[in-house]
């Protein structure tokens, strides 16, 4: 009886253990510098004895890993150990990891404390300040991010939303959203956003599908020499590869639309595909009474993204074919019944259609020449089309076109990057970026007078932008990395940019140092000069003058210089063994050659705008100064929770052509954000997650009213010398998220609810002049409470 009872207990234990759902983790380990496979590296599941070693191609596979949150640690003699942040492992999708090991430059007995430093280190190992990596899981778990890197970044230090909460324009350290660079697989993408706007780096939501995102980088300044054409910050997006062993599917259905992706092997173990299609149904929110933009505004978008990867037998060559395309349309409609349209409210009478489309198709080829050197080539074609067609109607619904705009660009882009490792202490990275740009720009406007005057308005019609042709840009860079000691490393680089349209050039030195202590402290210092192309339409502003009775045309802005910014940053980071990170960065930016009007008394400064470009004569003589400190306390996802608390204090001012100094439009003085999440596990393997993000920032800046002049002219007249001196009440917003994750044998699901503006607090986002009371009224037109429900299934 005793033997039978013991046997029964053993069988029961085996049965219970078999009920635990498991999954496979596979991947590849490479040298971070020379991109060569690392054979014999140890890969273990943290907190367990499960593990394996990489084969001759650097590949590994660990089976029967219990599902849920887990993390992996990789170690190899001569390299710093690498630990991933905890990631989700479900019952039907394998996790494929690409682990990059950095050669150790210190006593290997000290690796115990160093391994915590690389949890969110930048993918680009030459970035020492103002940079961090992010994963697709972060874009999903941060409340109200809706899988958009731009909205996710609002949780990071030094970052805040632009004036319009409906958009993903981001303000970095008091800079205009214009200063952001978007890069995909080494290629610069002018504006990869749905509902894109002319002269802006933002829009409604990015075209990038979260299902394709690999670990990517976000910079808030001080970028290494390989990053040009950016004044304030950069997103360096990378696509991940599909599973080379197993075919997998994901479908997501929600209020925002339909999302479907599939991935799998083309040739098992050698090549893969990954495809995602997304179709928006934002109209569902409007039908439920929740308006993202307005009651008479419709938004529609769809996009397709893919990444095909092919590896050689010896794993020394990799070729990928990637692409993305997005179609979007925003439609502002008039009040349907003409009798109910209110005189004086222009939006009651206007019908505005704003389509914006973009696409990119590229090929990358990476060659590991030997243990010391590698090449990477990228060739891509990129197209974008942004249009504005605006009509005003009369009581009989007769249309009058008062605004027609077209901004079409087509680019052929190519990049080449070369890495060379001289020895264990010195390496070189150099490259070039070429763009051939064809463009067609057009803008024609007419005065919007009373709707009864439609038949006489054509006389005031004028073209302010017109350009058609082609040009080229050339960028080149080189950077030398040298370990000055076991703990101190230097990166010295030089970036150059040249625009053939007007023979404008810039030469930009970059220099940074990083010291890493044996106990997970690091101090970094960086200086860099950065420049950026103006929005291409700027060069084609067309001015008409009458000289001796003849009308002549000129393009006074065609020879403008690049705006430039000197960045100086001092950074401190400390990561504890219990996965808490403390960071502080003190920075100063000195902007030069910013576009201003040459007239004395003019207060125009281009960087006060979130979008657009000057449609009058300007000179590159403006200046600006941004300085401040960014603080952050972060708890990486571990033991079922994460937390990120950030705070920034800054000052942002500018000078016009006559040397007068003003507050900039984005000088909100401070920004804070608190983001956290907690998971609760159930016995059946299901997980309930809650999270919230709270933002509290300085309020919207505006120029006060000159009451006497406004009363006299019956229109808003700004108070001279007080540009952006007034400030609205502080900005407050709280977003929330709840989700329930379950696992079955053949499928796994996630039911989630993201709540934008959970407290329904409407912020001030603009001002409006009231001629009756002769006052400037603060307009609270920010987003209200918006629930976003979705259901995701993996199979």
C-alpha cells in the first residue's frame, strides 16, 4: 500500500507539472562591435537552472520554459554579461531574442555589479548621453500609447506633448517638434505619420506597426556623429525578423480598428517573413459620443508593413527587404443644415479635406567581412503626399475654394556603414547617406470673407508656394572610439551635411566621454553641433513684386542656411542590483541661424511653430537658448511591477533679428510624469494588469492682448514686447490601462482597455479673441475622456 501511495503521489506530481504551459525561447548572440556570432556563450533563464550554450553560428534554443514574465542572462568569457528586462512569454508564440555582447574592458571579477547596467542601454553602443532603448512591449503596456512610439515617449524625462493632444508631436527640452528625426533601418524618413502635416515631424499616429518593432532607440539630444539632420532628438527604429522555425498569427480587434500580423519561415532556419496590416475604424468612437478631434471630424487610416530576412549558411551575410505604407484622411465637415450655421464661426461653413499618404520600400545587406570589420548597405525609395483642400460654403451650399495645398516628395536614398576594430581598445565607424529628392510643392489661397461675397473673392487669390524639380543631399560621418582606460571611453566624431539645391553645407564636431565605475555608476559628458534641413517647402516661398509696372517673382528663402544647435550635456546614472535606476542630466542648447524676419520689431522665430514654414522673406539670424535638468527614477519590470518617475525643469528663450529676447512658445518651465504598472497572477496562468500615467506640466504659453489697439481695430492685436509672456494654468492629464491576459493550448488572448484622460480634465490648448468683450479667451479644447477597448488573439 505504501509503495502504491508513493507511486500515486509521483504520478500526480508529474501530471500537475505537465499542466504547466511552456514555450520556447530561441535567438542569436553576436559581438556588439564586429557583429560576429559568439559561439559557446551561456544563456540561462534568470531564477532557474534552465539554460544552454550557443552553437557555432551563435544560435540557441531553450525549450519548456514556463510561460509568463521571464528574463534571460547571457555571459561569455571576455564579455560583459547581458541581462534582458522581463518579457512576456505566452502559450503559442515563441520569443526570438537577438543578444549583443560587449567586450569587457575591466577586471572580469567585477561583472557581478556591471550586468545590471544594460537593461535599457541604447542599441547604438556609441550613445553615452540622452539615449535609451525601448521595446514593443513598452509601447503596449504604457497607458494610452496605442502602440505609438511618439506617445510612449511622453513618459520619458525631458519630453512633453505638443499643444494639440490629438497628435503625437513631441517637445524635447523646450525645442519645437520640427527638430525630431525619424530613422528606419538606417534611412531617414521625413514624416512617417498618419495625418502628417507640412513642415512637421509629427501627426496623428505613426505608420510603424508595433508588431514589427524590434528594440529601438530614442534620443533627447547629444546624438553620435552618425545622426544628422536633427536639432533636438531622434527615433532610430529597427524592424525585427520573423520566426524562422514556426508560423504564428496575431489578430487585434478594437475601437481603433483591425490589426492582423503573420510571421514564419520562408526557408526553415535561414529566412523568415513578417507582415502586418492595420485598418482604422475611428468612426466607432464618434458614434459612441467620444470625439478625438471634433463632432464633425472623421479620421480614417490604414497601413501595411513587412520585413523579409535572408541569412547565408555561414551566418556572415544578411539581406532584408522591408517596407511600409500608410493612407490617411482627415475630413472637417460643415454644419449640415445651412440654416443652423452661425455667422462668425468659420468652421460652421467650411469643408476641409486633408489626405496624407506615405510609403517606403528598402533593401539592407550586411556583410561580416572578418573578425575586425563589417559593412552594411541600405537602398530605399520613399514617397509622401500631403494635401489640403479647403472650401467655404454659402446658404445655397455653393463652394468656394479658399485653400489648396500640395506637398509631394519622392526620394531615392542610400546609406553605407563601415565598422572596423583596430584592437580591443580602438574602433572606427564611418558612413555616408545620400538622398535624391524629387518634389512638387504648391499653395494657393484666397481671403475668407463673408459667405455672401463668394462670387467676388477670386480677385484676391494668390500663390505663395510653387516649386517643382529635384535636388540632392549628402551626409558623411566618421567616429573613433577609444578606451582611454579600463573605465573611461571616448567617442570623437565628425558629421557633415550638404544640400545641392543652394550649396549649403555644415560641418559638425561631436565629442563624448563616459566613465563607468565598478559599482554600476556612470558619468558621461558630451558636446555636439547639430544641424537640420529646413522643410523643403521653405525654399520655394514665392514673392511677387511690382517693379516699373511689371510683376516679377522671386524666391527669397532659397539660399537659407541650416538651423544649428550646440548641445552640451552632463549625465549621471546609477543602477542598483535590485533593478532601480537613478539618472540626472544637466544640459544646455545654443540654437543659431534660426529663421527670423529681418524687420526691426518683428517677433517671428521659426522654432515657435509646431508645423508649417515661413511664407515671407526671412533671414537665418535668429538665436535661442535652452537649458535645464532632467531627473528620473525607474524600476525595471521585475517582481510583477514597474515604475518610471520623471521631472524636468528648464528655460527656453529666443532672440529676433534686432537682438530682443523673449520666452519661446514651448517655455513651459517644467514637466513631470509618473508611469507605473502592476500584474496579478492567477493559478490558471492568466494575468491581470493595471497601469496609469499621470502628466503634470507647465501650462500653454500665449501672447497677451493689447486691449486698446484690439478695440480700435476690432481684431486681436498682440501686446508688443510681451511675446509668450502669459501662461495658462498647469497642464494635467491621467491615462489608465487595464488588461487581462490568458493562455490556452492553441491560442492566447489579451483583453485591454486604455483610457485617455481618465479624469476628463480639459486642458487649455489655444486662445480666441472675443470682439464683443474685447478680451482674449482661453480655449479648453483638449481631449476629454476616451475609452479604447481592444481584444487580441495569438494563434
